[in-house]
């Protein structure tokens, strides 16, 4: 029976493997026989390591599958296999090399080999010119380090591996160095190695001479965290002032147009305050873990100045430097003249360069350093010889720079830019109005009197700090509202005592008495009282309240409401503030700017002729039903003599009898010919 021969155990390794896993002791002799067979095959392999050896591959996989059953007999098996790979990985046949790696991964999953030794070996194998092997090793390295840190952070193991990866990033083989970088980036994104050491190891990749590694390091710092992408924008309404409080305050009284306008304005102010109150969301936390950002940015700038990389890579380096300067508020004065050279409307990717200029400006940069950048943008972009889009981008860039460094723009330039509020191009007009609105909040005194708008309480208190000035307060601004409210309550209680006595006398007939109470009236009274108090007395009252009691959440809520009311209510002695045409909805810009802040166009640009034609042709696809149908029996047949005569060139027909006599026909002949033609046409469509 030849079919039975295949079931003999020494030759059928899968069956023997299955039986050994069930009962290891009963099949120890068969196992030892296969182990001796493996050892002899290894000796043969060492003589000719570049030859394929299918039998050795099968034996290696068999022993790795049953290694946990015979740990004593196979104690040296993982080490021997590792030594074979380390010694012959460059000349070994690719399939056999892959089998050895899979066997080691299997042994690691059974915890029969130390992870440090195995991962160091695998990092060495990344130098092999075998794409499938590199992909397999990359997947295992990431998964293994993830499993090591699954229950708790294994700091000892992580330190050893991080030190090894630091040396791998400097490896002469660019493929191995790039995969090492990819491993660290992937582990950071998975929150496994999200510590400062990993980030500072990755910073070394930004100085690599290999472009792929350099771009990988730059992309890591310019990317975004996964958590932020999935972050929901919903906020808890219970904390602080809510929209419901404002609705109650402005809508429970009389339904007047004035109250409606006040509510709309208050809702806008609430939205702005909520965005201010929201904790800062960092666009990428890795930038905050860099040990010495000043030194890192200086080295990057030095590399950028002498770099011969492609322009796209240079742009990425500029973006990273600008983010470092903006987030950490660094002093890198050479960066501004460098970036100033590229500020031309015809420059490629000029909006990204403008974004870098805006991102790199902050309050600690001396105004005389930033002022030349603003003047360059104004001279090159905001001129009537440029298109509306170019002017819009320039004004938006100046607005972003001035918003971060208000002292850098002088009064003359600001007033010149404000005059574009009546420009014929809507985009330019809206950008100029946005700049005016920014300085209405920051420093209205720099604007023309007609552009300042009617002042609110908040705008009268607004003041740009001098360079390096800090405003430290020993009290909570707005806390005086609590003392004024308490005084109001005491007065109301006294009045309620008299009213309750009169109500009890009148209520003997048992009828209901409607008592009207409106929260907006109380708030209005408090606001009026606060407006009548001088500024110095307010500060004294606020300091007294702040130092004499512990404030609750409700108290803070009242203070916030009072502070928001300052932005809605007109200043003392002024009329109601006219409705302001908001140039753009204030959005939460967060810590980093986006290209949308620079490229913001309020009006859709006109399409060119090709775009309009393409749109028109796209709408004519289903018009076959309106085309005249030609009923030919044979579509490939030639045309009739009549059709040929009709399509013939006139110069060939001008001397024919028909053409010469056509003009000599009488009116009656023409009438009959037309009648015949119409009858013929009518018969065709029946």
C-alpha cells in the first residue's frame, strides 16, 4: 500500500509535530532523530551557504514549532539560528533567509529568545536587499515593542533599544537608517515611545545627508497627532457662561430690536471667549519635547542657508523653523532677512513662505526686526499694479504678523492699508476691514477716527503693551460685580418685605397674583451701576473682593458675564454701538496658523474661458433626443444625388441652369415652390 508510506512519522513532519504537541514524552526518540538530522543539514549548509536547501528549511520550522516542548534539548537552538543568520545573511538564499527569520519570530512569540538580541539582529538584517524581508521585519519590530510595553512601560528595555536605534540612524546604509526612523515614528504615533528621548533621537534625522531620511524627520515634526484629528469640537455647556444664560438675559424681557441686536452681539462675544478659555491644543506635541529648541533651530537655519536640496524640502525646513520660533518664542533674527528674499508675488509657493513669516513672529521679537518684513510685504504685494488675489494675500499676511507682534506696524502704514476698505475688489475690501477690526480690539488709537467705531468699555481699556512689558495684577478683573450684586440683593430684600405685607392683605379673596421677575432687568441694573463707578474705585472693590473671600464657580461665571458685557455695552457717555459688519468670523486659530488664514478669499474668483467651456460641455451630454434622426436603411451607404447637389461648392454650381434661372422666378412660382416644400416636409414627419 503505497499511500500508507506517507504516514510514517520520520518522513511526515507536520503529523509528528501535531503528535509531539499532544504528548511530548512519548515521541522524544523521533524528535531526537529529527534534531540529529537538522545538525547534519546545518553542517552541509555551512559548506555551501548560497545553495537552496528545502530540507533544512522544513526542519528549522519543525524545531521552532516544538521548541517549547523540549526546552532543555533545544536550549542552544535560538542562539545557533541567530549566529547562522548573522554570519551568512548577505549570501544566503532569500527564501531560506525568510524561513530562518520566521522561525526566530515564532521563538520570540513563545518567549524562548531575548528580545534585545533578536531586535539587534533584525536591525542588522534591514541592510539586506530584500524588500519583502524588510517589510516583515518592520512589522515584527513594531509589534514586538508594542507587546513588551503592553502591560507597563519596560523602561530598561526601551532605553537599550533607543540607544541602539540612535546608532542605526547614523548607519551608512540609508535603507536601514530610514526603516529605523519609520519604526520610531510609528511607535511615537501609537503612544508607545512618546517620551522626550525618542523625539530628540528623531531630531538627528533632520540633519541627515540622505534626502529621504531628512524629509522623514521634517514630516514627523510638521505632521499632526491622530488624537487631534479625531477630536470633537463639542464643549461642556455646564462650565462657565452658556448660550442659555445669554438667552435668558436678553430674551426674557421685552422683544425689542435693540435687545435682539444685543443678544446677537453677546453670542459672538461668548463664542470668542469660549475659544480663548479652551485649553491650548498643540498641533504637534513632539515640538514641545525637544530639549534645546534654540540650538536645534539655529542648526536647521545654518543647514537651510547652505542646502542644495529641492525647493520643496527647503520649504519644509522653513516651516519647521518658523513653528519652533513661534511656539517656543525663540530669538532667531537671521531667519527674517533670509525669508524676506522670497517675498515676491511671482515666487513659487509664496503663500507658504508668507505663512512662515507670520508663524515666526511673536511678541518677544524686537519690532525693528519684524518691521522690514511687513514693509516688504506691503511694497511687493499691496499695490494697485497687482491683482486682487495678490493684494488680499498680502493684507492677510500683514494682519497675521501684526496680530502676533502689534508694535511692528507703524501708524502711517496701518492707515494706508485701512483705506483699501473701499477698494473695488471685494476680497481686498474685506481683508482691509479685517485688519481694521483687529486694531479696533488691539489699539484703536492707531486708526483714523472714522475707522475706530464707537468705543465699548473693553476697547477704551485696550492698550498695547510696550516691548517686554508684563502686566501682573494682584486682583481678579471684574470681581467688583459680586459686591454690586450683593448690594442690589439687600435693597431687593427690603422692598420684598414691604411688598409681602401688602400682598397678604390684598390676597384674602384667594385670587392669583402675578409677580413679574426678569433676570435681564437685574443684570441691566448691575451693568448700569458698574458703569457709574469710576475705574479706580472698581479696581479697589475688585481687590477687596478677591482678597476677602474664596470665589465659587458661580462667582466666576458672574465675573465672566460682566467682562463679556464690556465688549457689548457702549462706553459711558456714548450711544449704542452701531452694528459692526464683521469682516470674517473669528475662528479658533490655536497655536499654529494655517494656509487658509493667508489665502482667505471672500469671493469666488472668476473662471477662465477653458473652465467655463468645460462646464458648458459637461451639461450637454444627454442631448441626443434633440438631434435630428436620419433614417437610413444602411448607415454605410453613400449620400443621394440631391444631398450631394446641396452640399456642392457654390463656385462649381454658379453657371448651372438651375442657379441662373432661380433669380428670374416670378412671385407666383416662388409661392408654389414654398408650398410644395412645406407639404413635403409635413409628409416626412407624419
